[in-house]
């Protein structure tokens, strides 16, 4: 009986530690302003499909012609693939593509965000995240 109790306590402890680590890792609120949303248009500079999160770099020109590269964090490669976003196919993103992106901006005002949707030059739009890294 004592062995079973100790085994259950050990198992529960491991589960709680793992769950706490996952929640801490996936907290967007520490970096991003969860109450805000921005939209910018520009050209794709680079796309990286890596785990646990990829990134999309978009070059955006302001009214004076100054270019800023925005780095947008993507959800997991698996979640993106489920939405048809990948290296090939109709929803592929390539360097030089014109896009409009919707994202949750960084709290500190830096050119950083968490991507929510991308609108392609032909007008079709893909929602890639609802604001949850597992989306």
C-alpha cells in the first residue's frame, strides 16, 4: 500500500512539474500586449519552420521609405501544417512575397509580434493563430 501511495505521489509530482514548465514556456502575456492587435503590409524576408515555434520576418516600409524588419513568432510547425501553411503549396510563404499580417505586438514597442493571420497578394487570408502558441 505504501509503495502504491509513494508511486502515485511521485507520478503526480512529475506531472505537476511538467505542466508548470509548459505553461511558463507558453505564456505570451509576458512579452506581447494581449489586448492589442496590429496590421502591417510588407514583403517576406525570411520564413523559418522550426519547433517549438517558427518565425516570419517581414520588411515594412514607413511613409518616409525607411524599412523595418518585423519578426513575427509563429505557432508550432504542426499547427501551421494543419492550416496548410508550409514550404510548398498554395499557402507557402516565400522571400519577396507581398503580404499583410495581423499580429499581437510586443509590449516594449520593438518590431516583434505573435502572428495571428496572413493575407496573401491574391487576397486569400489564413488565420494561423488565435493568440495561443499551440494554435
